[in-house]
C-alpha cells in the first residue's frame, strides 16, 4: 500500500500497478481457474500455466533425478545403446524396483525413453546432455550447491563471509590462497577448480568464437583463464595470434606448455602468474579477455579489475567480456534465479545486466562499449569495450 501512495495512479508506473493487481486477483480466483480449465479456448493456456507452477514446486526433485542418472552412469550406459532394467540396475548399484523407479522418472523428464518390455534407450534431453561435458561437470558439482541451499533462508540471512560448501571450492575464484593444510592439498584444490572450469569452458568458448573475430588482433591476454582452455580455443581459431594467460601461480602451473602442450599453441603462449586483485596486469596486448570472471566478484573488486585492464591496454585497445548476463533473452531465470543464488552461496559476485556492466566500464575509463549478439544468450553474453 505504501508503494501505491508514492506513485501517481495516472502515471505509467501507477497504471502498471493497477493492471498487476487486477491480473493477480483474476488469476488467484478459484472461479476463474475452474472456468479457464474448462473452456476449450483457454484450456491449453490454463494447462500450460499449471504445468509451469508445478515445475516450480517439483524442480528440486527433477534436478535430483538428473543428478542420480549422471552419478549412477545411466546416461553413459544408455548412450552405448538400449538396455534392460537389470543391466541398468547393475550399472547403478540399485535394486530392480529402485532402478525402474529412477528410469521412469528419467523418461518423464526426457532423459531416458521406454521401449517397452523393460527396455530403455537414451531420451532426447539425455542425448543432448550426454554430449555436453561441461553440463555434466556442473551437474556433478551441484552437490555443493544443493548442500548450501538445504535451508535457503538461513543462507540468505547469514553473513556472506561465513564459509559454505561452494565458497570452500571457489577459493581460487576470489584470488585467495586456499584454506587447506598442505601444499599437496592446495595443488589438489587448484586442480579440481581448474578441471571444472576447463570442462565447462567449451560451450562458452563456442559462443564467443562465433560472436567475435579474434584474428583482427595481434595479441590477446586472457585474465583469470585457469589452465588455458579458452586461450587454446582462440589460438586454434586464430593461428597468428600471440597469446598470454594470467592467473594465480598454482593455477597457471597446470597449463599444458612445452612438449606436453599443443604444439600449435605453446610456442605462442606466455604464462603470467599473479593475482589480478592485487598485481598489475602485463602490458603489450591489444586484446584482453575476461571470461566468466566479473560475475564472480562483487562490485568493488570487479571495478578494480576493469581499471587494471584499462591501465594495461594501449589506447584503442579492446576488452572482451564473456559471461552469462542477467536479463538475457530467454535466460532471465538462469541469470537471476540460478546464478543469483549460486553466487550468493559462493560468497562473492552477482549477475549483472549489460547496462550495469556498461556503467562500470565507463567508470573504469573505457571510451565506449557495446553488447554483441550470441547464439545462446543464456549460456554466454558478450560485451566489447574500447580503451
């Protein structure tokens, strides 16, 4: 009511509030719901809305069915060809009844498909997921997120500096030394972090390579690039480009160079160990990339990093940002509902709209910026800025 009194009821905002209030009264009316479900012209809409509402209620169970299928190796098994329930049970280490229950749930979600007589094949959604190594890596990784979201209100009420399952995993994302007892544990943590980043990088790299012509540049520095998955993807697409990789020393130590690396990339790649939140970035690159970096950081460190990039670039140099953006077409839920809570649990960062990033770029000293279209905005958005 207080908000209503602050708005002119004849203004566009006031009219919108009146429309929303009327709409919600109608949609909440049992009489209207009964009529809409019975009337032939509105029945498909009513059923679709009911299905979306139930998906909100049951979404966690759906995600757990997916996690169980991945962890049990059922997608791998079905990708090899159809099998019966007994074979699936042996693969999953479950009893026949439990396996059938899981497979029926998987079939309802499109992960599996029943062929009848207790025989199962890979479903359409299962086939798409099985071909996506990055998505599979994130599904396995989500056990940490589920642990943190067991009591979502407690998570949101807690101080973000308090440790969580995700914050323990993503120590490196904030440029901090791992809170682990030994050097071996530290190397293991860096390896786990880098492996997940590399596995999930392919789908992001594909979007950026399709959206931007890297070959127009002479040199490229990837900041926070882990063990170099994105650098190698760009280097393969732009064979004349000289490459640089900047990340924490224990992370870049895992980058394949020399005889163990790609012979087409290693001679062109320079490793720069350092902490981008405290160390200056190397000069001499006309393109700097930040791929899935800014949304991992709160506004102050993100702005600090943008200013460091601006200082490192020559006049007219280019910054390319690639990350999921809040408010992306078709990806609003992914941006604010998924990444919003994920990054809260991680203890750092937030999803940002393109105009929010644009304002930060202007504050950091960049002359102008623009958003590039990508094929799958919910996976990755792209912004280009000129120093």
